[in-house]
C-alpha cells in the first residue's frame, strides 16, 4: 500500500513552508522517527521525522521549493515488495496538488474540453444568488445587452469573480438561456448603477516609476511576507493608541554596574547584565501588578494571563523575530540575561522552535542601542500592547527646583484600545517606571 507523506504544520499559524533539504532519496528504507527532511518556515528551520515505515518511492517536491502548502503530498512511501508507478497518487490527494503528474504521457483525459462542456450544458443555474449585485466590466454589460444574455447566469473569470467580455462571449456560444425580451432593456441600466466600483484604488507597483536598470529586485522570503501580512493586519484591525513616559535611569545604571562587578567570572553562573535585562524584569513585574494589561482580545472574552511571558524583539539580517522569556516575573535578572542571550543567538541561526517565539503576553522593542530617542511600535497579536524603548541619554532635568543633568530613557507603549483604556495603560506605565527608577524593588 502506498503511503503519502504530507507537508506538516509545524506551528498553529503555519500555512506554507520551504522544503529546504531532503535527508532521503528514492529507494531508501525509512522507519518511524527517522529524519527525512528539513522544513523552513518564516522564522525557523526544523527537522521532519517519518511517522510510517517503508521504502521511499517518489519525492514530489524538489529541494529549495518555497510556498509549499500545509498538507501537500511531498513524497510517497511504498511497502517493501510493492511495485510503484511514478505519478501515482493516493485516493484522498487532491488533483490540484500534483498537476504535472495528472498530465503525464499515457494518461487518458477524464473530462471533455471546455468548449463542448458549455455547448452541451443543460439549462444553467444562476451564477449569482438572487438579490446580490452583479460585478461586470462596462464592455461585458454592453455585449450582454446586445446579445440578450442575463448576467446573473454567467460565472465571471476576472478578478474577484468579475464578469469580463470573454465570459459573455463564451456564454453566447454555449447557448446560455436568455431572459424574456421585456426584461432585457431595464436590467443593465439598474445594475450598472449598483455595480459602480466602491473599492479603493490599488497602490501602483513601485516598478512603474523607475527604469529597469535603476534597481535590483530582492525577492520576498517567507519571513518578510509574514511580517508584512501580520503587521498590516495589526494596524488595520487593532485600534492603536500610544502613551509615552520618561524614566530616570541613574540609579539603575549604578545598580547594574555594582552587580556586574560582583558577578562570577567563571562557571555556569556567570552573567553580564544589560539595561534591557532590567526592562524585561520590570515589564514582567508591572504586568503582574496591573493584570488588565496582561491580557489578550478574543471575540467572546478577554484572556487574563496568569504569567508574564515577555517577548523580546531581535533584529535579524533577514527580518525580525520575538523570542519569549516565559514566566519572566519568577526569574532573576541573571537568569533573564542568560536566557535572552541564548534565545537571540539561536534566533539568528533560525534554530528556535515555534513554541519559543509564538504566543507571549507582551512584547518589548528596544532600539536604544541604535541611538533612537523614541519611536512607535506596532502591536504583535495576540499581545494587547508593546513597549518601544529608546536610548538612555543625558538630559537637562529639574530636581528640587534646580536644573540638573540626569540619564533619561523614553519609553512609549502602543495599546490595543479594545483591551486597554487610557487610565489602565497609564497605571501600568507608572508601575513600570517605579521599578525602573528604583531597581532594588525588583530584587526583593
């Protein structure tokens, strides 16, 4: 019996992936648990293990193929004494998954050509439900009016099902039923007004503005496509609002210096704290103190999270990823420091597991090391907020009525207004600022 191997879903949100490498070839014998391939998602590369045993009969997807949909048949296994004919498909496999195999030499066609199908078709059924608008081009409407064809019985082949001239001409040749003459004249006049385009005009392709020799094309990889899709959805669907606050980090810098000076220099307990490690800890403690911010939106309820799982944005050469420090409120600064460094290192080599960067309850994006004073970040669902952290820098401040110099860091929180109201967001920022400006309270 032939056994199909399907493109696996390596995470709950995965829709497609890249088949980066095969670890087997046709004729190899595999058993359950053997690594057979490497699949690359938008943010990680993972090994895929066989769940059945047998002989590799055919590899249907070549190495390096991108955009392979989940549940696509990527290979076939056969039993040891079974004969296998190349191009064979399991009964449950959709024909659309292997179009090249369906057209293999010697395969008898199972359906007549499109032309005769239209001619021999019985009385057609309405392509558009009664009462709904018909979307058709002006030329298609004119041809339909002249030919006496009812547009509601025509299936459009244009963008979003729009009826075009060729659809009407094909319907005329195929003998589609025509309405009574008394109904033909007024119908197009009414529907033409109703079918006026209402969609916003598409953004023109940037290539229209430049000569071909004026740029180099860099094709989108799966990570860049995913970032574009998720963040566009976020800004379109989530009502963002923003809160900004300044934090005096003089005391934090002194505490950090003292702790690093006293840190072990050898062994597994070594650490070197960064300002960002204090920020992660302060965020986690503030989320526990103000749990309304530590929530996620669903259509039926708010999910009030019991732990602070803090995502830390890591910039990569090929995009951005947000590994998560789980239960950060329970971890020491040294533990957070070691974990963030380890996660960032594996993120840059695409070795993170999906469970290490999907989910979380809050996110931090820190551009302070690049000298950015303050900026606005986009919320990453399912989070209800993200904290944009700017550079700590010396600024003129007023202390006890006198001008002084202090190290100040500006942070800005982007909030999902469905979950967080202004006063709630302000309360959270106040708690965060308290931990940052008095870091000893994080050590208690």
